[in-house]
């Protein structure tokens, strides 16, 4: 179920690289990457998962509610991370010319299905 959801998001979004469902400890539940992916999606998830932990603490400290989404843009990638409750997250990496808006939309639609499957 997880791989199919990741595949749907990645293959339906022009310019996407890959996606991962990961737990808060940095262990991948499932991954999917295009064959020509320029970076390892597991490494992207682990490294940016650390940033998500900091954002969650900051949101809690500011009493602004639970963090739901984080976008990190670099020269080569835009990585979008959506939380899946308190213990998991979905991260998808997009190349420089990707349709990130469509990818974010597909991610948002997938979140309830992924949360249900993780329960």
C-alpha cells in the first residue's frame, strides 16, 4: 500500500525524484524512487527528518499548533515533508523543473490514507 501510494505521487508528478514514508527515528517504512534519481531518497528523508524535528519543537514552543508541512528548496531539489501524525512523515523530493504544486496536492490527498494504514 505504501509503495503504491509513493509510486502514484512520484510518477504522476513531472520532475519528481522519489518519496519515502519514514518514522521519527529515521527508519524508512517504504521508499520509491525513479530509476534516474540523482540522490538517495532514504538519505534525503533522514537528513531532512532532523530538520522536521526542530520545526516541530519550534511550533510547540510558539504554541502555534502541530507542524503539518515543511518545504526545503535547494539548487537541485525541492523537498516537501508532510507529517503523518506524531511519529511518521511523508517526504517527496522534486527536481528543479518539477511541478511541485501538483506534487504537494497529491501528497495532501494521500495523507489520510497513509495515516489510516499506519494506525
